[in-house]
């Protein structure tokens, strides 16, 4: 029998899996897997557990939010390349941005089915300084929303909590001076939002057209939104976001495999929905095809 490790974060989102756990395990058995279950105990535990226990199994299935998946994948990438099992993902967070970008259902049984019967697919992973990100590192407007929103509000209001928190913070948006060095080019300006992403969905607010994004091309999309100084500039940004093409003189969309970020003062970042203190001269790098996920 093949070995499967099911890693569950019991503290995220609605945790629908707890009602369907028996059915999920039965499905895994029917697919030829013997399952071991682990409930993460604290932040970061997913990485520690995965690093210790993933090398002797055929598949790791992660059930939690995007932050939990980040922990699990970070643990797997700490293993030697020939000992890394593929990952299945049962999204159980509040926003599930990354899952929706991958087309993974939020229905527990459908996601479980795909985790064991899907096709192992290689996707790029990002490195932001010493941390990994699966789909986005961002700073500025909206990025505080996901980690500032209390968990209780996230659970009861779901996605709405993020959006409300985002809108509530518009008056608090502080432009910041930042620069990205991409190859020989330097992009420097006063921005209200910057992101480095490998996803069609940015911070749950901006959707990029699917023709602009490839999750396994070794490239990120760097999105830089300049500080608007008047109403036409605000409208230009809003329309570019609405049209999903980010076509605006106020927005730069750069495809790149690496970049170096520097910013004035301390600019807080969000990595896959979790807080990151940021810093100066941060090296951001694409690790092509580093993650193998069941799709
Ligand atoms: Mg890409």
C-alpha cells in the first residue's frame, strides 16, 4: 500500500473536513493509500512535521488555508530533491485565493478526490529573502487586510471580512518610496501597492487575465501601482483592475524571474496571507517547477 500523510490545520477557516474526515479517509483507502493524520499544533508546525515525516511517504495531503499549504511545501522543499513527495491540497481557509487560482474545489470530497487521483503537476515557487511563497508576496494597500482581520471575523464573514478590512484601510494607505531592480532595469517610484505573484488572483482583490499568467514559466508578475495624485489617476487604476489587464500608466506589470526590492523605512509585506517584516535589499527569486501538486 502507498503511504499518505494528511496534515490538517484545525484552526483555519470553517474546517468542514472534520465532519467528513471518515469519508475522506475511505476515499484515500479506495485509491490505494494508507493514511496517517497529523493536526498541526501551532504556527510553523506544518513545516517541522513535513520536513521530518514526508520523506518516507508517497503523497502529502494538506488541509488548511494557503498559509498551511505554504508551511507544508516549505517543509517538502527542505528535503533532498529525490525525496520530495507530491502535495494534494484540500483548501479549508477563508479566502482560498491560491486554490481558486489553481481551480481546486472548496468542496472537501471533490478536493480530496483530486488530491489522490489528480495529475502531479510542477509549479513554480517563489523565494522572498529566506521565506518561500507559493503565489504572492505583496506590500501596501490591502495587504494588511488578511493578517489584521481577526480569525473570528474571517470565519464568520469569510471573504467579506477581507474586503471590508481592505476598504476600511484605504484612508490609512500611506504611499511609500520603493525600488525593484530587475536585471539591468530599476523601477523606482512612490507606490501604494507592490506585489510579486504567480497567480491569477492578487490579494483577493485584483484578478489578472489568465492569458497574462503562467504558473510554471519560471516567471513572476511584478505589479507596481503608483500613488494617484488626482481623480483621473484613481479612475485609471480602478478601471485597469476592473478590466483585469492592468493597462494603465499608473500600473507597471513586469514579468521577471528575479528581482531585488528596497524600500524606504520599514515596509511590512504579506506572504501568502501571512505577515512578513520585509527589509532592505531583499532578493526575490523564482524557483522553477519546485513544487509538485496534484491537479
Ligand atoms: Mg509564472
